[in-house]
């Protein structure tokens, strides 16, 4: 592609011998039209704006450096003009050091590059009959008023070809290429025009000029202020309409005008908001079911027999628990955990099991219906055939194409940035770096665990729980609770700090990989960032859910971490409540932090810039200068928005069995997130360069992977983290003969039967509590349900038969739940096609029209031409062989 452009479109840049030979922009003064989107002549539209600081007024660089920068900029602008672009320069109204260079692409340039970039443009109106949904009347209540934002006309489209110009639907040359397409074409040119040659290597592209500070900014213009309509009657004021009908908080319950968003910002922005809106709508169903399960737990809380036994002074009040740490901890009464057991009954109920199964099926419906919706958008937004070869190569990749290799397909030489050996070295280095940083994350998690183990001793000494009595606060502020909350807060702070570090590391590794296209770059970065974030965010939750309290031994023989720290134990009801606390802190803290980072920071920066500029002058400021003082959205665009939502999706699905209110919180957050993201784009950021996107990229397989993993994690949480399976085993087997004494199935006696007994005389000196023993009892109970034979039994402190029944029931539950959900997921995936019949018909119709209009017309033309030639040949033959006497 580079060679083609150099030969056909972009003239090869050579050394410019004389500054007088350089083409320079036309200099004009501002015409006091603040909303104008045109050059001073009022005819040529501004498609892009470049901003630089006058080198003669710079004081921060050496004179020789300023001269080099000016030379590069002048050569770059001259080459832009050589490539057919038209430039007009205007000095800033507020800061005389700033120069704004406005760029316009004439019709011929637009046509030439539209063909090179395979841009699809209208052929004719869509003549297929549209089928209205049965719920169309209902959705109309939530749609934007069509009188304000008119629906976009549907066209059949085809890749643009100059030779078939007459076949395309052209009413007006000025509007045939919309502003988003014009900006995209100009940015393509800006990214490939050269400005210097060093060691026979060409340097080119606006990105490098921005990185080196030669230009301070480069952006397409917003078409109006977001506060009011444009004063130019020809301007559609689409930004104002987007703010009023999309970004404003009053529209929180309205559907998004996706076609209008796509038209203004491009397909990449449009597909993000389409996905986010679809995800939010699907969360509504999950939130309703989750709230129902939560209310079910609240209603059944008072009927929770095992919790009543914990709180009963005659049952729980007579049960003395063994110390939870060595030396410093003392014996304590089971009734201290009364309040936590009541809360646990809300989350650890039959409704939780139902909700976990439901979410396993819900996530399948979400992904399958999104595929259908995505297929519709691919067709409507002309990205169905947006193939990899149509996407342009990244300038950074092109700049390093110094190695010559033979293409196996074309059997022609082509330039690549590295050989096969060099690629292997890069991949090895990048893989090693990724594993190193993941191990570093795991090390930070281990550090948090060590903190939990060590600080528990301190809290146990400071918040000592005596059997003889306790203050009211001790019901809530137990050593276990204090350790859990502080560790969760510290874990959240560490996660936020590591996120900043890993963001830079992931970008450095991906830059070193040197992907070929922007899509490859973003997909590679997406995989790395999600891998880092997955380990960073979820590792502490995985520890609490599946490791804490599982390998602790028993009071006479505890298990130690690093040979020093006694392993953590769960509350008598398990670690489910602690997992819920951890999730609430991380999810809530993450949402608050992200909103501060994404909304307040750009707002504060823009306010400071706006007021400092206003203090200098009260003059009329042009549109391009207003936009310059807005924030740049960055090279990665909406990457972090996707990452935030996918991490949230993981919390909603992976650990939903411990927190059924997670979908409700996610729904509320997302309803705000849509409007906040829209508000940021329309008010706080410069207009992004419109980009094509066929789908949500690498996020799609990541979502599918999370959906598969969620079934396993929720099954494991119910089996091993909650206390549901041991309770069911007791209810159906061990509450009645031959193991139990009750005549009917019941939960009575569950607490007394499941807390193993330990003789205090069997304590080792290293772990024997230093506090005195109260009362005449000679035994204490284990905190966790380890289900062991009592002292005096021939197999004392070994696992009893109840334990093995529970293990078998847990494994059976996991296998049955996984297979049932996976089977249902398979059926749903098979029944729901990825592409609807309606969309298939539209695609076939468009291909037919493309074939008919663009190719059959050519064939007819060839036939006519060949027919005329044939007639001439026949006539010539007749005259040659005609008898002479005639």
C-alpha cells in the first residue's frame, strides 16, 4: 500500500534545496465568525485543524532546535499541499504564540483516497420492506423525538470507485462525503505525509510530529457549541443535538440515537455505545431476578434455624469456640457471631442457588442476542466486509519496514519490520515480561494475605472477646471483621496503584511488539491489559472464595504460612459474607474512583484553561480555538471504557452467587455511565477522528471466556464457600436415623453437630492461649466446619463420615450444575442464529445491486464497444471479399 501511494498519490519526498521552493499555507485573519466551519472564503470546509507554537516566540528550546522544528513543519505542510490538501493559517485570538492551520480536502482528493481506503458510499435507497416489531409502540416512548433528530436514510452501499462515479447516489458534492468521512480521509493523509529523511529512512506522520512537540494538537472540529445552536444557518448543530437528546441527565431513561452517534463520531464510538446500551438493557432482567432473590433471603432470614441456634443463649451461648490464633487469642462465645450469621442467611439461601443458575443462562442469552444485534449494526453501518486487508497499516509499522522478504502468495518482494527470528525474539521477550508482571501481582496478593495473618493477631489482642460478657460494639467489630475490612481497603488501594503501573507496562510491551494495524494493536493491548486486570482485581476474591479457611488443619495441629503465620480461618458460617464485603468495597470503590478520574479531572482542567483564557481577553473566539482548549481523548480512545465495563461484567458474573445485588448496582452504574461518557465526549473532549470498527474486537472472546468461567466459579462458590451443601446433607441424611436422633428431617441441632470438638489439654505449647480458661469445661469447638471425630474416639481429630458425605455431595453438585447449565447454553447457542434472516436478506440484496450496478454496466459497455468493433470488422471483410464486378 505504501509503494502504491508513493507512486500514484503521494509524490516521493526528496531533499528540498531551497526554502523558497516550499509551499506555504495561506495566511488570513480571523473574520469574527465564532461558529464558522469554513475557510475565510466561506466555501471550503475545514476538515482538520493543526496547532503549533510559533518557533520565533518559543523560549524553551535552543535556537538551532527551534530552526530544525520549523524546517520539519514547513516541509510537512509543503508536502500536504503537494498532495492536494489546501491549508489556511490563522493566528490565535487569545495567545499570539499559537498558530492554527486549517486543512481542507478538495473533491478530487476525497475521491482518490476514498477509493484507496475502500470507503463504502451510497448506491441507492434501501428498497426492502421494513418489518415493525410488535413492541414498536412501547419502544417509541423511550426513543428520541424523530422531529428533533431525524432518522438516517437507509442506503445500499459499495466501496467507492472513481470510474463508477455516476452509479453512486450523489445529490450534492459538498454533502456526498459527510464531515466524519472527510476527517477520516484527511487524517489518513496526515498520518502518511513525510517531513524529513534521515539515513535514507523517511520520517512521516502527524503522530510523530505531535510526540516531538512540533505540533501541539491535531483534531477535527466540533460543528457547534454544545450549549446552543450554531449561528451559521447551514450548520446542522449535531453536537448540540447530541448533548441535548443524548448526553443530558434528563435522558437517562431514553434509548440512545445510535445512528446519529455513528454519523457524528464514527463506527468505533457507535459500536461501543451500542454494546454498552445493550448490556445495560440486559442487566435489567438480571437485576430484577437478583433483587427478588435478595428479598427472598430477607423474608426467610427469620426462619433460618441454624442462625437462631447461633443466637440462642441456651445453644450458641453454651458453645465455647477455640482461639483463632496462637498465644494472643482467647476463647470466645459463638453468640458473638450472631449478627453476621443473620446477614449470612440473606445471601446464603436457596434463592442464591436459583440466581447462580439463572445468571449462567442469562449470560448466554446476552452474548447470543448481542451477536445478532452486532450483525445488524455491521450491515447498517457498512462494516460487513471490513476485512483486515482493507484496514490501513499503522504508520509506526510502515516506518520500520526495512527488511525485504518474499510474499508466498504474490511471489513478490515486500518490506517488513523484522525477520522470522526477530519476531520470535520479540514474542519471547513480551511473553516473559507479561509473566513477570503477573507474578508481581500475585506477590502483592501474597503480601495482602500476610498482612491479614499478622494484623489478625493485633486485632485479637486489642479487641479481645471474653466469654463473661461483651460490649454491644463487639457484636459487629470482631477481629475477623476488622481484619477483613481493612485488608479489603488496602487491597483496593494496591489495585488502583498497580493499575497505573501496568497500564504503562502493557503499552510499552505492545509498542515493542509492533503490530501491523491499529486493530491488531488494540487487540494485543486488550489481551495484556485484561490479563493484568483480571489477576489484579479478582485474585483477592479468588483467595477468599476458594483458599481462605480451606487448609487450616485443626486447633491441635494448625497449618502455617511461611512457617510463621497461622493460616486464616473463616467464620462458623463460612467465608461467603467476607467475599460479599470484598466485592462491595472493590466494585463500589472502583466506580467512585473511575468517575472521579474520568469526569472531574477533565472538567477541572477545562475550567482552569477556560477561565485563564477568558481572563486574558474578552474577544470573540473561533470554533477551532474553543476546541483546542478541550481535552484530548488519547490514542487509545474508548479502550479504558471497555476495560472498565468488562471488569464489571466479570464481577457481575464470576461471583454473583455471593452477591445477588451486583446486577442492580451494575445497572445503576451503567445508566449513569452511558450519560457520563456521552457528556464527556460532547462537552469535555475534542472531537475524535472517526474510525471504522466491525465489532467490539478482542473483548468478544474475553466476554465468552468469562461466561464459561462464571459457571465454574459460581458452582464452586456454592459448593465450597457457602454452607448450603453441608446444611442440605445434614437435613436429608444426618438429622434422622441412623446418624441423627430426630424423627423427621429438620435443621435443629445443625450447629451442635457440625462444630467439631477439641480437648484444650491437647493444645501444643506453641499455640496454647495465654489467657486463662473460664468455667469448668474441658473442650472447645473449631471455628470452621472441619467435621472431625471428637477427642476420646479411636480416630480422634480425623475426618468423620459426615465430612466424606459432604465432599461427595459438593463434587456431585458441581458436576450436575455445570453440565446442566452448559447443556442449556449449548441449546440456546444452537437455537439462536448469529445473524437474523432480515439482515441476511439485506446483505444479499446489497451484493446483488453492487454486482448489477458496478459490474454488469461495465460488461454492457464492453459489449457495446466490442459490438461496434465487430461491425467494423465485418464490414471490412465484406468489402474485401466482394466480387470486382460489383
